[in-house]
């Protein structure tokens, strides 16, 4: 297939109606073709890859580069300053491997298991606050009081970010990913940039026992990473470490509340069923609609469609996860699925660095909520929930809940182990 000349108006699937409930739209796109030439809301043309087999194959294919410099058309997406852009999700091997090695030790499954006690303690502290809010107001917002602060606390502690700076950083990231007005992206990027430069300067002046201080030492002691790479790594780890886990905790709780039979099963036997429930949530409730944009380094054929070098390719994770060719009855949420594989944490060299931590956080968060708040209910009808809807990310802005018949956070259940 020849690429459509730019003069032809491209379809723009990501309008408000599509984003409000994207899954029927993805189904139509998947049926109509493996790859579509479409325009993003900002007008930039991209190739959207819809089917699971293609997404899985191409997300790990080195012929697709993540380096924006490979964009032939001048990728418009986020315009980040060099000090935020030199991060793992914009770098191809070999530089990618050099940088990833510097941080991978901090996120091995063994190191992450060691964090288990801290994650459980943070979850219990936040559950206390949630219980207090519900006792005082009859309801509480799980996003603001639990799902957002939990991963932010864990990654903030690990990286050495002062507590008072964490929420403002998360708010700026939210505004950058789903702006409420056009100027908000540039404004947020500028703020995040300044904040990270100040943070690195502060840690350099007074090093601590944290990952950022270790990275600064690696920079200052040799030539293993540049100053831009250092700041960019801090940016990516802080952003990736707080953003997605937050949405899977809130979206995961909502999914369980809306499937009471499966909620009852998981609550009765969390040790056995929670890990499988987390994998199904990663597939079904995944906030990231797309993998990071990629650019062919040579002309390629994806799903039978010729894609020129330098064009922008979006591999649609959300569509892949609902592909009936891979998952029987794909729109059904089912914690007993035989096939628990998914692409929610990526695949190939850019596989999520924080995957063990993400799983630990989601498991612990949901385990704690189910144990501390049996009978928890939505405090508003499900169709009144407010979502952040963009073609990049689909996530709850708020999740108002109220206690069920049993008293919230009743004493005596607190010490139990959240898995
Ligand atoms: C549920 C939570 C999470 C989800 C769904 C998630 C998802 C992803 C995905 C899909 C990718 C690959 C992107 C691509 O190839 O296009 C990725 C990469 C990455 N994630 Fe996560 N992530 C999560 C949590 C975390 C956490 C807690 C960290 C903390 C360190 C983290 C750090 C990273 C980094 C640094 C990369 C880039 C890896 C590389 O390029 O080598 N993520 N993540």
C-alpha cells in the first residue's frame, strides 16, 4: 500500500466520543485493518498498529527506533529539553544498555522483594488515612488518598525526592500527559525541568543514601553518563514509577468493585488469586493506550502495509489487549484466564524496568484495600466517574468510595499481611 499523500485529510479517530469508551472504536479499527494511517489530535500523521500479533512482534523489533532523531517528519509529540529527553525511552542500543545497567540493579526482583515491608507499611498508613476520611465525611477519594500517594512515596523514597515536592511533581506530570488547555504542556515541562535540575543540585550538594545520589556519584566519578542523561533518568524513573501504578491501583479497584463475584473470590483467597488478578488487570485496565512512539530505521512492512523510514508508528497496547485473535472473549474481565500474558509492561529491550516493583505495589495496594475495607462501594454511579481521556492514557481522575456494611479499617485486621 502506498502512503497517503499529506494533502489528503487523514481520519482522526481520537475524538471525545472515541476516547470516552475507546474499546468499541479499537475493535472497529482492528477489524478494518492491521495498520491505519491516521492523524493525532494535534494533526500529526501516524501509523496505528491495532492487532496483538503485530504489536507484540514490532515492539521488540530493532528496525523500529525509539530515538526521536530518527523521525523523518519531525515528530511533534512532547518537545522536551535535552535534560529530560536523554532517557531510556528515547535511546536505542548500545547507549540504552549502558544507561539501563546503571539503574537495573536497583529494580531486580530480589531488591524489590526487600522493599515489600516498606510498601506494606506505606499502604497501611494510607489506608488509615482513607479510613479516617471515610469516618469523617462518609466517603473518600481512593485516587487522591491512596492510589496516587502510594507509588509516589515508594519511588520518592527510593530516588530521594523530598516529600513536599512529590505531589506538585505528580500534578505537573498529569497536566503534561492530559493537558486541560494547550499551553499547559509547555508550562508543565518547564516546571518539571527546573524542579529536576534543582533536585540534582541539592543531592549533589548533600548526597544521601538514595538512587539519585548513586547516579550523581556515577556521573561525577567517571564518564558513564552525561549530565543530561542523569537528569533524564531521574525524570523517567520518577514519572514512570508514579504514574502507571497509580492508575492500575485505582482502575484495578474499580474493576473489582464492578465484578463483585470475582472481588469476593479474591478477598477470600488473596494469596492464591491476587497475583492472577493483577495480571488480568494489567491486560484489561491498562492505562497506557500506546507504547512509546517508534520510527522505522528502514522501510518496513507491518501487517501487510508498507511504512516508510522515519514515519511515526504507534503500537496500540490497549487494542492489542482486546484482540479476540489472542484473547477469547477479550472484553470480559476474568481473573481465571488461562493465558495471563500481556504487553502492559512492554516487551524486548525496553521492557519495563520497574515491572517487579509495579506488580508488588498493585498487589500490596489491592490486598490492603480488600482486607481493610470489606464491603467497600462506589460513592457515585459508575457513569459519573471522571476519567482522564487522551490517546496516550486513560485513567480515573477520582474514585469516590464509601464504606460497606462492615466498619472500615476495623481494628484487629490491620496487622495481616497484604500480598
Ligand atoms: C503498573 C505500572 C507500570 C506500567 C503499566 C508500566 C509500563 C511500561 C511500559 C509499557 C514500558 C515500555 C514502553 C515501550 O517499550 O514502549 C515501560 C518502560 C519503563 N518503565 Fe514502566 N511501567 C510501570 C511501572 C513502572 C515503575 C514502578 C517504574 C519504576 C522504576 C517504571 C520504569 C520504567 C522505565 C525506566 C522504563 C523504560 C525502560 C527502558 O526503556 O529500558 N515503570 N513501562
